[in-house]
C-alpha cells in the first residue's frame, strides 16, 4: 500500500506570494491533518479534514487554509507569505480519527525569501 | 503556549546502554500519549503509545512510562542501537482529534 505523498517536496517563494501544497493520503484513509514543523516550535497542528469538512483547527492565522476533495486528497494554501512561514509542512492521514494510527508524509520544505 | 514540552533538545548514549527520553505536559485533559521517531527528510513514524488509564506500555526494546500525577512521560530504549539515532517527538491528544507535539529530542547512539 502506497504511503502518504506530498508535493512538491521543496519550494522557494518570495514574501507576499501565496503557495499551495498538496497531500495524497493512504488509500482508504479519510482523515488528513496538516502540521508545521519549525526548529523552535516542534510540530504544530494546523487543521484536520475529514470527508471534505474541516473538523479541527489549530491556532494559526487565517492566511493558512485548506480543503479536502472527494477522493480525500487535501491541499493547504498559505497566502501573503511571511519569512516566518518558512518551515517543513507535514501531512498525515488516518482511517477516521486523526490522532491515532496517523501516518505522515515526507513533508514539503517551504523557504520564504 | 507549549502544552507538551521536551526540555532536552539532545541526548547522547553509548550503544547497548539505556536511552531515556522525557516529556512533560500541562493539559490534564490529555488522555492518550504517543512517541514518534523522525529521520531527516522523512515524516515522523509512530513508535509507541499509552493510554492515560495505564502507567506503562512495552513493545520490544521500547517502553513508555506515564506518571499522571507529575504530568510526565518517558520513553526507555534498551538496549540502544545506532539505528535508533533520530529525533524523537512525544505527542498528546486531549480527546479531540488533533495532536499536540513536543519540540523533539535528538538522540545520538554512539557505536
């Protein structure tokens, strides 16, 4: 069974631009969560989608948004990029409940210059 | 506000000895705890978990201990192997569907 895939793996953007990251969960998994990993803060929860609906949301500004499609694939969008948005963005999928048995993708490394 | 804390950013241990990684939390609503291991350029992989109704869970070389009164959990790896060198994250769930992660501890096992 294929794992969680994320595209692109690396991305360089300029401050003020917007970016869209993509995540394809493990086949059959309906829950997709997004996390931001930075050196000082560890992994921080962004949001979770289940059956095309945002089910949980972390403490991030509205510039961070996401969506999930009917095939469970998910996208995350960050608008008006700031230097502090430079991070590794991780996607994780699970069958239904996000926290348990969650499988992570390799992440997208976003650099904002 | 960091609800899950790993106060040791790094730990070095000799091969064959015990590695003890520590984690503290502040939210008494957490009811499930997990440890993840992360290699460079890979996403975290699940290692071991423990429910708040237990105080110990073992899986091979890995044992997790939970002290609810102290709001503290620890991961013991015995014996430590060079392949265990990675960043270890503890995480907690407050009954809702999102994980709160610690900042990670980089374990280096010296051959």
